[in-house]
């Protein structure tokens, strides 16, 4: 085993829409084992798209035209579709944004959680059941018997997200993609959920690709961060370094726009037009350089 | 300033609880607001903050009388509007305006922006010079005149919310309810919309009830804050005082739960300041 | 917006082809006496079962051949378009007016209005439609107006159900509350805010219903319950053609093709109109 081999390594990944517009612009990033890497950006930044690309669930209209994705050293692009699905299924998991739509409303929670373990990973029923109970306990669900028999609409938003977190960690994935997992939640519940994710992540040594729009969440949960704009990584660094001294003008603008009750009049600053103009020309230049060899 | 624009006493609102509706017959009523007392001083922005289920949106809808209270009283500008029927409310509507959370849903998809902004003007006796009035409303929120002929799906999220503001302010109302107006927007757009509302409220001397789940935004925009939880007011005070010295444990929990964009290794550790 | 663009690209050809056929059929119906090469009722046993023009044995002037009584098929189809289109427009419009109005009221006002209207629709839909039509025509007596009334009376429920559901969806939107804030009353909101948003569905249903009306009229003619047997109708021609299918296939095939093209054109025309003129899809 190579200790320095990244858990996930994405190299200059580009994806286009049918009309030729690039939605991912030569994205490179890596996630070390046991590390939380935040992907932060506004809508249209492509952060969710990267998560989907890793999990192999890009919408049919989006086509990857360039780049490699290595999951624990295995090049996903070189694998046959079936082998790729098996590998992704065994080593990764998703914590989705909307826990309500992620759960099937007409099935009880219990079978939904054990299904994946039994059908995809070939566990025995009792083993899967024991594992799920163990994890429900870890996410502080005190009455697993009741919850396992519930339908999703009978649980609160926070409870649903706990269930999905337990399900994500159940099969000991090496990498979890967390796609805005707390955006739909109230702040006090968000804090509990973030705390649970951080705790389980530490205990299991799982790497997490944490997609969020909230710089506050980035500061609390991640060790590394990639700031995205229009499908391009504009800044990538250690989280502590980003908040100590943001380098890119867009990162600085984003920080100044984020409201802070501790400093109300220095925050909530609208993004300067000059910053946006700078970004536009940066992206145009990158596209031009990219088009040349690609025709 | 002694004479408040809104004066609310013992306000209760009950709504049918559809989750407990029997197969046949009516849904039982659930009390959403359980007796609220407060005043909204003229010409200032008041924040109403709470988590889901706190009743903050229900309170907003009762203030602009989209809902009828089940008990208590709402005095608006010296007049009791608690149980006014729709027909008698209509002349008051020009002073009871609202900006909605989701501009996608609050703007009619099959009407042009012109028609959307002109609607309240036309309906309240300002049908003359509509073009000039709509142009002024658009200009006020920083949108080009050419947007008048567009439809909502041809606008970005921030532009749609500007249209929502333009429509609400077209009549120069005394009161505007802003219900989570930035919760669906990106931070950079959010900052633009909030500074716009802040400037317009000051320029036009508006009384605003600003409903939000985000205390950071409230801190910046509001002169006083009402903290709600499960249909009751937990704490209400001047913003500076509330943030300097929150009296209630729930308010402190809310503040502690906000992830500020700064490194704080202890924030995720269990123990100190754990929410109930 | 992407979906809109795709459907709009498809809409051009669809709209023109369907519209073209309907225009042709309408012109034929209006100017039937001027266009028809023969008298559609003139029988001539010398010319019975003449084949269409490209087959051997065809006679000039009888382009699509003749039926077993020697009547010119093309002329009969042209005159048949009159009945078909009058029924299509009149019956579909009447059904649309009744159904959409009741659907809008039920969906927007809810409560008792909704309960009463919905129960009536449920009872109505429990009747087998063709039997219902035959029964109605039997009671009202045959004739053009009875056919129109029968179709409208049966098919308004189609509009009512769909428009009610659409209206309920629209009435939940924030712009309905926004209109109250602007000072509009209930009727004003229904007409100004809700109606424009259900119009695309009404148009699509209306065009579909016109096609259905053409079929129902043909069915009634087929069972000889439409209008007097003297006037040529597509359904009547099909009924006659069925009897001589082995000797003269064209008497059955040409009216069937005309019927299918017309019904298809109505539905495609409606979809095309929606794709072209709905601002949300533009």
C-alpha cells in the first residue's frame, strides 16, 4: 500500500454540454485518504457536477471530453462500465442534499438501508442489519427499532439526514461525496449534522468531497478547499490558509459578501464588477487556450 | 416615533393540520401562533428570526392579512384590520405590500415584467402614465428599461428578486413584508439585494418586517429583532442589545450554531454551547 | 429553456403541415359547390365502382373513383368536410366553454363548488360515451345540431377534469397571493393570473377535442344516427365503403385516410400552437 497515494485524484477534467459550452474547465484536484476537501462556489460553479462525475452519475447531456479520474489509483476511465460501477459502488457513497427525495417514500427505512449492503456488497441479512443498527447508534438515533420501521415522511429533516449519513458510512467507503448535505436544514440541526459527519469521518478515516456554497461550513469542516467559478478552480489551498489570506480576487469578494453577525458592516459587500470582469476574461482566456489543441 | 405602524396584541393563528386530516371531514385546526404581542415602529426594519416551524412566515402572512387571525388583534396605522373582509382590505393593500421568498413562483410566468409591475399600480388607481411609473420602478431597483418586455424565465435569480422589490415598492407603501427574500440566492447576489433593500428602505422611509432564518443578515439590516420559536416570541429587543447580550438560551444557541467563515477548531467538538 | 428550444424547433414543420391540411379542408368545406367536380348526390349506375384515376378503367372527372351507386368519391369527401368541420369546431368549442369554465371554478374556488362539480363529472364519466351519444341523438332526433349538442354534452368532462387540476396547481403559486397583495379580487385573480396559465392546456385540449369530435361524428354517421343520409359525411361514406371493400377498396380507404389526417392535424396543430406562442416555451 502506498501511503501517499490520493484517495481521489482528478486530473484536468473537462465536460461539455451538447451545445459545446464547457461546464467543467480542466478541473484538477485530489483528496488524500481521511481528508475532507471542500468544493465551494456559487450556483453554476460546477461543484455538484464534479461530485456527480466522481460517482459516475452525470446527466446524459453532459459529456466528459478530457481528463482522468483515479479512485485509489484505479483509472475509472479505463474500466468497463460494469467494473466501474462495481468499484464506485464498493468504495464510494453519497450524502445527498435533499434527504426527502433521496429516500423512497413508499418503502420503510430499514430495507432501504440494508438493500445496498445485501444486494451490491453481498452481505448476509443479519450482518447488514447489525451494521445498520451500529451506525444508527453512532448518529445518535436512540430508538432504531422505530426508525427502521418508519416511512421517510414520518421523520424530521434532521432525522432523515442522520439516516442517510448512517447509510453512507455503513459499507466503509473510502470516499464520501457530500453534496450540500446541510443546506435544507435549520442552523441548529446543521451544526449537529456537521458534528456527526466530522466525528464519523475521523473515526472511520473516510475521505470526503464536501460540496457546499457556504464559506462558513467550509471553514468548520474541511482541511483543504477548492474555490470554483464557472467550472474552473480559481483557488485551491489549505482551508486555514484560505481564510488567513485568500489569494484570488473572487475568493476575497466571496468572503466579503458572506454575512457575519460579528462584523455586520464589513460583510455583505456586493461583488465588485471589476472582479466579475476579471473572472470573465480569465475564463475566456482559458477556453481559448483549451480550444486550440482541441479544435 | 411613539406611534407604531403595527401594534399586535395576543395574536393567535390556527390553520388546518393536513397531516392529521381524517379520510372524511375536515382537518383539525393546529395553533401556529400562540399569542404574540409586539409593535413595529414606523420607518424602521424589524427582523423576525426563527427556524422552520417557528411560525415566522405565518406571522408575516397574518400581518399583510393573507391569513385571518383566530384571536387577538392587529392594529395597522391606527385601524383594526384583524378581521376585515377582503373587500374592505383592498383599499389598504397599497400600504401592505410583500416581497416573496421565491421570485420564480411569485412572478406570473405568462406575464411580462411590465405587466407584473403595472398590476398593483393599475389596481390602486395609478393607471395613468403607467409607462413612466413602471420605468421609475425598474430604475429604482437598478434594472434596465428593456427588461419590461421580458418574462420571468428570461431573468436571473437576482434580477427576478429585483422585479419582486420593484413591484412591492411601486406604490410607495407604508409597510413591506420581506419573507426570506434572499434565502434562494447566491451570496454575491444576496449581498446586492440586501444592500438595495437597505438603501430603498432608508430613502423611502419604509417600515419593513424582514423575515429570515439568518441572524447574520438580520444583524446588518434590522434595528430590532423578534426571535420566534414554535409559535411564541422567545425574545424581542433592539438588535445591538440582542447581539451584545442575548438573554435567552435559545437565542444563544441560534448564534452559536451559525458557522462563521473563520477557522474555529473547537466549533464542531461536542460540549461547549451545545444546542438543546 | 433547453426543452423549450427543442420543442420549438420541431414545432415549425408540424405547425405548417397540420395547419396546411386544416386550411385545405376548411377551404374545401367552404367552397365545396365550386370545387367539387361532380354533384355528390348524383347517382349514375353506368359509372358504379369506378377506380381512382391512376388505375385502368378510370374515367376523367372522377379522380378518386365512385361508390357502388356511381357517386363521385372526391366530391362526397369535399362535401363531407363541411359536416366534419362544422361539428369539430362547434362541438369542441361548446365542450371547451362548458368544461373549462366549470373546471376553472372548481379548481380555483374549491370547497362546495368543487365538490358539486367534481361529483357531476364522476357520474358523467361513468356513462359509456358512445352509448351515451347514441342515446342522446335518439332522444334529440337526428340532425346536425343534435350531433353537436351530444358531443358537447358528453365531452365537457374532459376539459373540466384537466383544467380543474391545472387550476389547483396554479392557485397554489405565490403569484396568486401576490395579486391579492396588489389589490385584486377573487374573480380578477382567476381571470388575470390563473387563466393565462391554463390557456396553453385549453388550446391543446381544444385541438385534441376537435379531432375527437370528427371521430364521434363519423361513428354516429357510421351507425346512421348523425344527419340525414342524403348529406355525405365521412362516417357515412366509410359505412358504405365497408360493404364493398372487396370490389372497391377506395371507397373505404380514402375517407379513412382523410379522417385520420384531419384528426392528427388537429392535435398536432394544437401542440404546434402551444410551442410557438406560449411565452414560457419561447
